[in-house]
C-alpha cells in the first residue's frame, strides 16, 4: 500500500478550501495527490462539492427588489435636517450618590474589620474602649482632689464626674456615696483596669 | 466551483455608479466623498449611499430575509455611518467599514428579536399575501433559499459571517478580512470550518428529509 502524502484530517481542511477555490497552488497539488490515494477523502470531496453547489445556486438567486435610490430617499430628509454629521458622543455618566455611599460604607467596614483583626486589637477591647468609654474609669479614693470618674477614651473628654464621698461601712469596709444621686458605690463593683491599662485619675 | 472575485471588486465601484457616469461627481473616489460628507455635504454622502445601497441591502438580506426589515436596517446602517464619519480612518477603505456596520447592525437586530421572542406570549403573524396567479411559482426557489437560510442559522455567527460574505456574496478573503477586522489566515481557517459545518448540517437535513419521505 502506498504511503499517504498527508493526513486525512489535513486533507479535509484543504478540501473545504478547495471547494471554493481558496487553496494555494502548492496546497492544491498536495490535495490532489492525497485524493488520488485516499478513496474516503475522495468521497468526502465529492460531498463537499455538492454542498457548495447548493450555496452557488442560492448565491445568484436573491435579487434586490428595491429600486436604486430607495434607501437614500428614506434617509436624505433626515440627513439634510442635520446639516452636519452628529459627533459621536459616548453616553454621559451621572454620579450615583447611592452607589458612592454604599462603596464608602463598604470600604469603611472593610477597614474597620481589617484593623480589628490586627493582633492586639481584640473585639472586646475595641468595644470597651470605644463604645463603652465610661466603663474604663479611674478611681482614687484617697486623692486630695476627691474621687472622680473620668472617661479615658481616645478623645479624652470627660463624660461624667460624679462626686464620691468615702464612707466607712458598719463592718469596716469603705463605701463611696455619689453626692448627686445618693447612690452607694462598693469598690469591688467598680471596673478595674485590666493588665497594661493606664488608670487616669 | 465558485469564481474568485477580484480584490476590491465589491468595494470600489458598483453597477450604480456605472449607470450614472454622466455625473462628474460619480467619478469621485470614496475617500473624497467621505471627506466632503464629513464637512456636512449631504449630497456627497448621498453619492456614497447610491453607490453602496444595493450591495448593503443584499448583504443584510442574507441574514434577514424580510425585505422591509432589510430596508430599515440598510437605512439604519447609513445613518450610523454618517453619524460616525469622524471615527472613520481615511487611510482605509470605506466599503469594509460600511459593511462592518451593516453586519453588526443586522446581528444586533437579530439578537434583539431573539431576546424579545423569548418573552412574547404571542408572536407576530406574517403577511397574508394572496399569490399572483400570473407570476411563476416561486416556491421551488424559495424552498432552497429558505432551507439554506435555516441551515445557516445553526452556524455560529463568526463562521456564518465569513461563509455568507465569501460564498454567497462573493467577497474575496481579503475583503472578508477587512470587513471582520481579522487576518486573512484567520478567515481562511474560519472559512474551512464554516464550510465543514455547512456540509454537515446540510447532509443531516437531507437525511432527515429523506427519512420523512420514506415514512
């Protein structure tokens, strides 16, 4: 059996092109050699020529029934009113406040989440320092200025300043009385500074 | 076998400007007419429309058999071309640029119809035209054209465009490459694939028809 000059797959690619006269002379030569040797590809080529003849029949059949000038007649009025070609302008973009706000909020949330996830910024510490600043109070029962409760949040601004008066209880424990409300404070109940936290008296 | 078309035969002139040789203006090149049209000369643009309108209509009708719709799309094509003249690169040929607008507008329209059709409860009815008894029976020709049209609809757009322009409209591969903005090598490859797809679909359809006829 004679060795094929090219693979059938490659030959069929050329068959598709050859059916419409789109092969180069060297390709046509290779293909004809292959077709001479391969009966399957010969049959395939014949089928392709039949399919192309259908396209050829349809090719010359579609007459344009509109008279020349009909398209121009339809648009000339519109164009003459314009005088000059309208410049192509890309669609205008409007600033969308809602989307911008949403983006800003999302960004802020992302930053807050990122900062919170840093080592040393645990969730409780964040809440205690920022959301409940009054819980971090310094307490000095024996200071000369008298006991006071101060806000030690980052802003440093005072939130409340109850005037506490030390008072010795019946069993010897020290209580503190709020001058304004008369409420008694027991030292144990007052939140203590945690490890490493500075007390601000 | 199909004939090879001469390069640029489709783009540089048409039967219409040969018909109107008496006009000096018809001898003007596309580039000159485009230049005038860019400066607002609608008559110059009119010359371009007259040159290309039949070719554009024919190409559109290969994708959109409805004549009225094809006419509307041809008008839309020229209006778009007029509006975008300032985007046209004068160092290139006007024809491929215009046909590209035509093909893209047609595909856009076909996609719109397809999308609309999905959500429509009732489809639009076709024309109920009474056939002219004097006219020759066009069904034989229509059958073949419609069959080819149906088969072509199964071929992906990128391949269908190449097949229609090359094998039905007779554009050369270089012209198809210019219209689709692809290299000639790509067009040759797509053309081979498109013809393979057409052959397979056509053979399948013929087998199906034969089986139906046999019962």
